[in-house]
């Protein structure tokens, strides 16, 4: 719910208005379902954002939501940790990302005075960032495929374990293309 409230506020401050510029129901669904990949039911074999998007899509489809509307919510959930990508998508998707970012790493100075205090009074944080971190890392430790290189789960896992990351050369040479053989650039 905080993601929804923050996302709407961020949108309004950018001149993006519910009902005029975006479908508020799709935005709301993306917000309230964006972390279902961190639940027991949503914990599959993919990174949590994709597992969550898949679970949300299944749920919405069972509720009779059209495929076109489900796709918007799927994108919003799958991309909610991909700021540079989500911000270029339609407002429902961009605002889920902006709201989630504001909730986790936000800056109350970017909100109207007292807004964050009112939101937190109604919806207490209860160690949100710490709990999310621990759940993401626990899922990745149990299933390393959930933490691909350079993804949010991958970064959190690497920070927790200290496991060295492969270099660009190691990654690109693993198929044996030999792109660096004789290269002097």
C-alpha cells in the first residue's frame, strides 16, 4: 500500500494523474502484488520479480482480467526493480517502480511535508528494507538461479556472501569465441 501511495504522489508531482494519464486500477494491482514473488507461494525458480509477476498474472487471469490488462501488471511487477527500464514504460509500470523505490530508498524531501510521516503512521514500516533484504537473500541462497549476475537479487547475494564476480572477459570468453585473442584495444 505504501508503494501505491508513494507512486501516486510521485506521479502527481510529475503531473501524471490517475484516470487521465493512467489506469489507477492496473497501477494499484501492480503495487499491491509487486512483492508476491517473496512469499512462499510465489517462491519459484526465477528471480523474485519474475516469479511474482507470473503468480500475479495467474491470479488475475483466474479473476477474469483480460490478457492485455494482465500484461501491464506483469510488466509492472517484473520491472519494479529495474528503474532505468520501467521509467520508460507506460505510467502504471513506471509508477510502480517509482513507488517501490520511494518506499525502500526514498527521500522524504521529495514528498510534500509530512506526507511520509502520515503514510508511516497508517502503514508502519516494521523493518521493511531489512526484512526484504533477508527474504531476497534467503531465496537466492536456496536457489542460486534466482540471483542472476547484475540483478538486484544477485547484488544482494554477492554482498552477503562476498563471492567474487566474474569479470567481463570471463563472462564473454566462456563460450570460447576468443574475442580477446590478439585484441590490443
